[in-house]
C-alpha cells in the first residue's frame, strides 16, 4: 500500500481507534495499526526498528480538527463583518 492508501485505511478505522488510543501516535502499515506510542518520536523509532527506512504511516489518533485556511479569514469569521 502507498501512503495515501494507508491514510484512507487509518481514517476508516479512526472511530474504533479513538475508543482506546485517543492522543496516541500509531505506526500504521498494510492497512493495520501496528503499535501505539506516547510521542511521534517514539512511534517513528518503532516504525524504523520494525520496517526499516521504507514507507509506513505515522499519525496521531485524534478527532478531526477544523483547519484554519487563513488566520485573518478565521478572525473575520469569528468577529463577523467588524474585522
């Protein structure tokens, strides 16, 4: 699987992962969670140890967040037409 496919698999399993692993970093490979870690550095090292420098996905198990496209746009939306 390429990283795009890994990300799709991660997102499809996110609801289940949130139940037990909220806030943890996951090493994801071949569409499956391999291990969970407290920091991104720990997850990266675990991925390297298990798979070497090849492709594997690291992601944090978190609920979806709003992404700010522009600080000014976000500020204006919060303040209404005042900004």
